[in-house]
């Protein structure tokens, strides 16, 4: 019965917490993730500019399909930029929220 109590306790609280200095290479990984985030934001800016151009071209040429696709592209690009910019805050928020679950 003693082993079963330990297994139940282990399933309830394994005692694992994030450790900043646990593995080597963490600064490099943070730098790589920051660079990927920057490339994503730059890609969002480019796709936003292209989508806005397609939207304007579709509007002025009477191409309703191109205009609709341009609008969708602007919304998707804007949403991607919003999520990329808020990535650190979102992860920190949900990580903090997750630590409150028992």
C-alpha cells in the first residue's frame, strides 16, 4: 500500500519546475527563438504590404476576388504580427496560469 500512495502522490505533484540553468546552450536557444520571431515579424510586414496592394488593385480594377483575397491577407498578416509581438506575454500569462492549476 505504501508504494501505491507514492505513485498517487507522484501523479498529483511531480515537483518539476522550470530551471533556467538546467541545460547548456539556453542563451543560444533564446537568441535563435528571438531571431525566428524577428523573421516572422518581417514576413508579416511584407505580406501586409503585398496584401494591401492586392486589395487596392482589386478595388480599382473591379476584381472582387482579388479585393477579397487582399482583405483576407491584410487580416491574416495583422493577426500574425499581433501574435508574434505578443508571444512572450501570451506564453508568460498562460505559464503563470498553468502554475495555479492543482
